[in-house]
């Protein structure tokens, strides 16, 4: 049973760390920056931008 708990705690820790970084990025306004860059890249691929 102990062997099964260690990977669970590692996975849970990584999940919580990822969620924390996403929340930090959103509160800093970085989501808008990423969205704007994605729009530019997509428009360049199509040939509009």
C-alpha cells in the first residue's frame, strides 16, 4: 500500500503546482498576452496578418 501512495502524492503535488502557476499567470494578466500572441500567429499562418 505504501508504494501506491508515493506516486499519488507526487501526482497530486504536480497538479497543485500547475494549478498554482496558472492562477498566478492569470492574476498577472499574462493570459491576455498569450491570447494576443496566439491570434497573431494564427493570422500569420493564414496569411492575413
